[in-house]
C-alpha cells in the first residue's frame, strides 16, 4: 500500500506530526486557561483582591467542567483512533457520537446541581463571608455556560482525532477573542463587575460550542449519523473508562483546590497576610501555572492520536518515539517557565492589579517555593495521557491519584499543622518531586514492555 492510501499517523515523521497536532492542542488548552485568566485580569483591575479571591473560590467548578470534558473528550478520541488503527471503522463513529451526547448531558446536569446548591457549594469551597457576594454573582451566571464549556473542551479532542486540529484551535480562539472583547466592554466600560465578566465568559463559550456543533456534519474519516448520537452503554462506558485517568486527575485537582482554599482561609486568617490576600494571590499563581500546564497538557494531547493509532496498529517504535518527543518538549517548556517564576514573580503579580506590600510579598514567596519543581511536575500529565492513549486507563488513574491524593492531600493537611502558612507553600515542591519519581518508574516499565512486544512482532 502506498503512503498516499495510508493514514499519515502510520508513516509521517513524528516531529512534524507532533507540531501538526500539538500546536492546535496547546492553543486550545491555552484558550481554555485564558477564559479564567482574562476574567481575573479585568476583575483585578476593576474590583481588586476580593474579586480575585472570588474567582479562586469558583475555580473548582471550572475544574469539574474540564474533568467531564476530558473524560468523554479524550476517552472518546482515544477509542476513535484505536478503532481506526485496528481497522474497525464501523465502531469509530459510535465512540464520537456517544461522546458528544455525554458531553452535553453532563454539562446540563452539572449546571442544574450548581444553581440549586450554589451557596452551600461556595462555602464548601472555602469562601470567606466578605467574598461570598462576589463569588455568588460570578458563579450564578457562569453555571449557565457549563454545557457549552464542556462541549467545547471535549468536542475539541474529538475533532482533533478526526485529523482537524486546526478546527479545534479556531473554535477555541473564537470564543476567547469574544470573551476578551466583551470582558473589557462589560467590566471596564459598563461597570458590570463580576456579573459582566461572567456574562462575557458564557457568550464566548456559546460561540465556541456553536462552531463545534457545525463540525459534526463535516467529519472526514467517518460519517456521523443520528444513530451514532443515541447513547449505547458499550461505547459510552468504554470511552469513559479510557478517559477516566484524565477525569480523576482533574477531580483530584479539584479536591486539592478545595482543601487548599479552606487551608488558606484558616491559616491565612492567623497569619500576617490575611485570608483574602492569601486566596487572591494563590488564585493568581495557580492560574498562571495553569497556562504552563495548558502547554504541557497540549503537548501530551498532541501525541495522543499518534500513540493511539500506532499502538492499535502494533507499531510500537512510533508510539515510543512520539512519547519521548512529548516528554522532551514538556520538560523544556517547563524549565523556561520555572525560570520566570523564580526571577520575576512580582512583575507577574502586578499584571493582575495593584495591592499592598504584603500581597506582593506573599505572592512572590508562593511562586518561588510552591512552584520550585514545576519542571518535574510536567512529567505527570504527559505520562498519564500516554497510558490513556494506549488503552491502559488504570495505570493512568494510578499515576493521576499518586500526586493529588496519595501525596498532596496528606501533606497539605499535615505540614501546615506544624509550619502554619509555610507548610502550604512547601507542600508543592515535595509532592511534585515524589509524583515525578512515580511517573518515571511507570513510564520506564511500559517502555520496556513495548521493546519486548516490538521484538515479538518482528
């Protein structure tokens, strides 16, 4: 069979494929992160630290949306590509269609639950009373956009799996540009405050999801029909099981954020900085770090179609090559970010508005200590995506849980009890180092197994 009649994933140079798939994935992930960052920028300038603290309180719900988008988006995309790689073209459209349906359903359910239990949720997330009105105004509106956010996030993976990563990028960029323009108009010009930022976000998400929906009728590798969107347990559960590692990773992250917010509220009120300052600063630091992780996760997701297709086709050398290119790129980008975090944290903080000296003192300290091993932490999402891509979600789940639940939560509870606020800061580098060692061990074992399979298959 000539190359013209083969899928490029089977023969095209790995670096070129990584650029083709990773760059749009990175842009898509960055745009998702920028939804929160843009709101934070305008809210910080117009409202100040209380507004920034409110967006940090709301952050677990955004993480929940991402978790659902990844479960059915990455899970469906991996199953889609694995089916194509095995030559099971009749099954592939069912994985795509069922995943789209589950994205929409899960978004609606989450929105309804959030609106019904809004105040108890915000208090559970660690909101001080003086932050509650701002958080309530923001989340009561952004919750309406949850279905659109989840469809956009998950649908982008399914479009990329069809070989159209540029379309994923266009969908996300369109929403982000609209959100940014409307944020400036609603918050800075009209003076609508938290509500204005939330309305701008939802409108941007609706526009992005509309573009995702339009692509359903233009799939290239398969044709999606009405029957493919009717929920079938065998396809939905398989996609969910493959995407479970990414889902659990985000859920674990959400739990960590909630515990951290409550810890910051408690230990911050006992410190010289105060709870509101601690919450506002950490919210900014974590969202800036999310920009880095958007790049790293985008690199991992860019390797997913290559890894999935070639693993299904038993071309293990190409699977290994794609993985190692992703690891090298992730560590390189993370090292650059780490240098910025260590050298100019005060300048990064100043972008999000002015505050008193204690605000900048705590923010710079948090950047330098908490994110000290950021470059090692980049291994975890890339290795986890690797296991998901080759159809081994349990290993991805174990890796996802190792940092957030096995290491991070116990340390986050114990260290502050002895060290106060400093205990929260030192939790980050300690857990980043431990989880990186686990990722290296698990990846090395799988690569050794692939070398064995490669020899067996000649």
